[in-house]
C-alpha cells in the first residue's frame, strides 16, 4: 500500500502530465520543494504576475526524500526547479547530474562561503543553524551549568537533561551528528564516537524527529510538554517562540536561548532541473527566490536566515535569534562519503 505522502506526490505528477482534450494549455512552471516550504501567497503571486505563468508547487517529503525523487525521475523530471536541497545531501544530487548550471546576478550579494558549488548548478537561498537550545528557567544562578562546549553535555551535572533527534530520521538530528564529527573528529579511537558513547552513558534521550523532541521532551518552549531543559533545535527557535503571528513583533525575553556551542550550518539551495522545457522561466524563479523582497520574507515564513547579506533581519531575529560566531561545517563531498556509515555507527553506539 502506498503511503499518503507517496500517493500525493504521484497524484500531483499525474496531474502535471495530463491535460483535458481540447483544453487550452496555460504556461506553467513547477517548483519541487520539501514539506517544510512556505512563502506567503503574495510572494508566489508576484512571480506569476510578472511572468504571466502559473506556478505549481510539488511537495516531495523531507529533503532526503525530495532529492531521491528528483534523481529517480531525472529522465522525465516532475518539476522545473527544485528548492530545499541542503549541504547534507548536495553531493548526492550533483553526482547524479540532475541540475543545469545557472548563475544568478543576485549571487553578488551572497557570501562566498555559502556558494558551495563552483559550477553554479545550485544557488544558495537560505541558511539555518542547528544549535543547542536551553530552557532559561532551568539554568543560571542556582540552576544547571550552561554548557560552554559540546563535551560539557557528557558531564554528570547534565545527566539526563538532553534530548536529541535520531539522525536516521531527522534533519536536525543528522546535522547535530555532523556537528559532532566536525567538532571531535572522525578518529577510529575517540573522536565523535567516544563522545556519543559518553552521552549514552549520561542518559541522553533520543526522539524520532524535531517535533517529538521539542514539543514532547523539551521543557522550555511555550507549547512544550517535556521535562528536558536541553534540546537540539535551531538558532532561530527562540525568535520563533516570541515572534508575533502577523507583524513579527517580539517580547522582551524568550523563554529559550540558543547556545553558540557546536552549531552546524545548513545551507538550502535551489537548482534548475535538467530537462526543463522552460529554462528561462526557471532561471527567473531562482532570481525571484534570491531577490531582496523574497529574502526579507524568509525569516518569519520559515525561520531561516536569508542567504543575501544585504537583507535586514526582522526585529524578532535581531533580538532573539543566534547567528553563531564560528558555525561548524563539513565539505558536502565528505558528508556524502561518510553520512550512511556515520548514521549506522551512531545507531550501534547509542541505540543498541
């Protein structure tokens, strides 16, 4: 039996391929995204109006599922542009040669360290930081010690206080595993493996995904119901706790705090899928996503940071979100070479 998500994607694909006999064919462009994609209708409608085109969205699961789907359908692509591939899966897609090169003029406003493909097959659109978040009420004077390094998480004083996500099933879980590889190294003896063994012995809790960890195990969020005061989340999570639903006005203090400790940088890209029948329109959509107007919408739409350095952050981000001083990263090719092995080893160390 097909899962609902799979059925939804297949249904969307059939709709894209079918046109009623005799019906006028409108000019369309399809954007494949992960399921967390959101932009206000006004942003999408502005592109449609400017280019006299209907923009169709094709959700395709999480980032890994989306990339796999794009690779499997490369001979007959289901979309014209793909958005949401990040540096943890980038090399897999580039090796499969599913994108055609395009260099947007707006890349002049994007820092060089975010432009991870020298051949311009993908364009950086936004940045996120996977960071430790803490419940302010549990730390500070008379409370738990605030970690100043990842190694502090294995100290007895923080026993049983941390919840993480399973890297086999969760994007932030994978990012945090990669952070520990970058931070501690990949030596066979010691390194990240020894750290995770210490965390296991120190009572770390593992949840299947971010929602289960943040809302079910963490104690700090307004809507959280757990009792763990430390969680793997995002540098923007404290801003999300206080951002107004409409204008993004912020409270004076967030109940949570993102720590500048072991943060891993995730860069999300858009790419023109090879085989598109509308390469010029596809390039225009990439330009639109990288325009200053759309970039300014990203923080409060998806709680990510704009890739452009000339776009001001909203008040909630300025007051409460964290931009790490020295975010951790790994070369996408190194990630691609080690990812599956690291996940398998992590499972053996932590869950078995």
